[in-house]
C-alpha cells in the first residue's frame, strides 16, 4: 500500500498540475525548451549515440549516467566542467559499491558526452577507479542443466539447449539470424558480439534436428510476413540504408522470431522482432522453480556451465576463451575455480588419501 496523503496535499495537487500544464503550453508557444538540464543532456547523449551507431542499451546507459551527473549541477556551464565531473565520479567510486565495470561505464559516458556532444578533442577526468574482488560464478551441475531443460518446452527448450551447448550470451542467443548458422560445418558465427567482436562457436550435433524444426517454424512465419506485405526485420548498423530491402530476405530473418509484431524502438516501424530477452528469462525462471533447483540458475549460468563443463572434460583454456569471445584469458580463468577434477583445481583432498582405520 502507498503512503497515505494528507487532505491538503490532495487539494494542492490539481492546482499544481494545472500550473504545470499552463507552463508547458506557454513554453510551446514561446519556443522555449521546457525540459530540465538533466533531460536535455540525456536526450543529447542518446541522439549522439544514435548518430555514432551505438547499440540502444549503450545509448540509454550513457544517457542515464550523463543525466545523473547533470542533475547534480545547476547550469549548462557546470555540466561541461571537467573538474566537477572528476569530483562527481570520485564520490561515485568512493561512496557507492558499484562494480568496476559500472564505474568504467559512468566514466565512458561522461567522456562520450564531452567529446561527441560538446565537441571536445581532449578530455582529462582525474579519477581512480576502484577494483573489486572477482566473484566466483554460480555454475549449474550437468544434472541441474538437464533438470532445467526438462522443464522447458518449444522455442524456450531449443533456445536453452543452444545457449548451453554453444556458450552464448543471452542477447547473442535471441538475436541469432538464419544466416548465422552453418549446420553443415556445425558452427555459429556471432556477428558484432561484446566489444563489437565476431567469433565462431560450436553447434551441438545432438541439437541438429531441433534446430531444423526451429528453422522450419521461422520459415513459416517469414513466408506469412512476406505474403501479408509486412515490414522486413531490423538490420544491424547502417545495412538498412545500404540494402533497404535486405530485411525482407530469408537469410536475415530471426532464428527465434517473436510471435507477433511490435514497434521498433529505433525507427518506430511496426515489424516482427526476435524473442525478447525478458520473455526468455521469465521462461527460465519458471523452469528453475518447477525443477525446484536450490541455487538461482540464470540464463548466464548456462554460459558459465558451458565453459566449466568443457574445462572439466579436458578442453584447454585458450580454446574456451575463443568460443566464449573473451578478450583476455584471465576472464576465462575464473572457471578453474569452480571446475572439478584434474582439469579444474587439480587438487585431491588429503582426507581422500587417508587409509581407513
């Protein structure tokens, strides 16, 4: 239940809303910008990010961080002051408990604002990031993966099997296109993955028939869309301008298409999108609860399991690094702390070596 309001508050709210609406109307007539400084900064960053071709989540994250900083100052001059930015970032690092990667994202957002919105050539923000101790991931055992997958059906089951079997990130999984799969070679090509890297990973041979069935389902939806004259699927980066009709081609269609159409947040066009990450995530959560798994297994846990189980089976770290798309092998080494057997820790407890008696 919400907090109870006093009678005087209820009486003043209508008057306040009328005043605000009149002010908006006056601002519209006089051509003044009614947005706050934080809103203007956020919109400017997101607009610049769109021109630069940044992914929507990145644009929104940068805009949010820039707006948070802008809300801490009073004037447009202060919002471009590098010393104030450095002080604000310093407080963010020292007073909050956010992860190192989040600290870097806030720093990158303000640098992007100064360079791409304000036109600065050189930016010097004097702040020292605080690294946190790496956390060991929760990795499901093979039995838990089987129990989880056993509770899924249809598109969600095939998606979970592929995510575990190929070690995909969630966004990489749901945004796969038909052209990314090479069933003959048994490979998946991930285009413009994290840090804008391309990589190749494996298609499980045991999933071949299920993937063929999923491709047939996607083909049926694609043919229906073409018959109805619907818009083609969204294309990455500037390809929509280079090949305006390519989104209607079969090879660009989604492997896991959504059931219906929705509004494209980028262009405003009504078209068919891929399976939404939140929809897939909720399906996994229901499966975890149905399987009564004690540990909170998430979508990313399936990717962790892919790497850990490969390591336990004797695969070398360098190969696993390539399959996962890690820029640094140190990121991959975290799985040595959770792997079992000689290819993991490589340690046998002294208790297991003791003679009974």
